[in-house]
C-alpha cells in the first residue's frame, strides 16, 4: 500500500506545524540588527522559518526572550518542510559577568567590613 498525500494537503500540514512551533518557542536568533524566531533547537543546532529568514551564516546570538543564551558560529545545513536548519560550528555560553583569572574559594567572604575607628563601641 502506498501513502500519497496531495501537495496542497502537505503544504497545509507544514504551515500548521510551523505556526504551532512559532507559538511555542520564545527563542530567537540575532544577526546584525534583525531578530528571527527559532522554531526548534537541539544540542548541535537550531531551525528557523525558511521564508522569513535570509540565508544566515557566520556569527549569531541566541536569546530566550531577553536573556542572552549563547554566541554561535553557524553554517546552513538543510531546508525541509518550511524550516531552514543550521548547525553549530562553535557555541559559547554567554555569561553575565567576566570570568575570574584567579581561584575563589567556595567559602570565601563576599566583602570585607571596614574599620572606621569605632573600636569597642556598639
């Protein structure tokens, strides 16, 4: 038995699937000054809607809402069912503070109290 789906039905199914993916995802990709919604993301890449996004490549930033997740070097992989898939060549997790260049003990104090000459007073 052969399963045949007419082209119009397949296009309608793809459009409905893309609409559902866009509603579920808060992820977006920034390239230059333009944001594009990410439909799906996996460990080695992500996908965007093929019709609205230009051919992306190079360095992009991934966001979850307004939170910066990572900076990625990407390459186009394949287009299928209205989605353009991209693979990571490199993905660096974004941090909200600069990395330390020294070891900080887990039980180290966060700050020091100053001595203002009030010794013995309460």
